């Protein structure tokens, strides 16, 4: 056994000791949930629109067998802007009100200004079997912009009047 062997043993022991110290410090933390699940904050865009874009209703239900999660959301868009890509974060709690985790859903559809939408989703997600209630909130969304290019489809008569629609000669540019 040479000095290289004892050096490796010493370094391994030091790393293991630091790991145990970190684990014990982490484990003695008074509020593990707060450390692992920081407070939920909405994005800057969402904060500007949260007065007029409202999560009117939310419901999350989990089937025990297979962890199939069903979520339903009703959103009222009382703003003057169409909105899309709405992120909803749900905090899941047990019967005592203790947080059991969080799940996020994204609604990619566009909700027109001064309209509402009802959306449902079924997906397989792991959710704690102790979760019996949820509190959901909108954490992000985008204002839907009009497309830069609009494609207008018309009939053949309209295309012909604009110089299109008919071609001269045989297909492929060959003439007989």
C-alpha cells in the first residue's frame, strides 16, 4: 500500500464527511417544503394582465390507479388583448392543508379579448396519493399578436384578373 492509495482514501473520507454534514444540515432545516418548493410568482407579463385575465374555476382530480390526472380550467379574458400560452400552476395539498407538490399545465389555445374559455386535460402524471385538494393560479401568459403575413385565398376569376391563373404552353415548358 503506497502513498497514492492512502491519499485516495483520505480524499474519499473527506468528501464523504462533507456529504454527511451537508445532508444533516439540510435535514435539520425547519421548513423543508419552503426550501424545495419556493413561493409561486407570476411572470411580469402575467402580473400586468392578472387584473383582467382571471382563472374563474379550476379542478384537479387524480385516479389512484394509474395516476391519471384530469384537470379542468375556466378562464375569463376581460382584457382588450387576445391571449395565448397560458401557464397554470396548481399546488396540491393533503387533507391537513400540507403542500404535497405542484403541477403545471399550459393552454396553448388563444382566448379572444372579452371572451372566455373552458379547457380540460387528461394526462398521466405522478401526483402524491395524499393530495386531495388543489389551489391553482395563472403564472404566465402571452399577448397574441396578429400574424405578419396574411394569406388571402380567392377564386380562379380573381386570380385571372390579377394576371395569374393560366399558363401558356405545355407542361414542363416543352412545345410541340
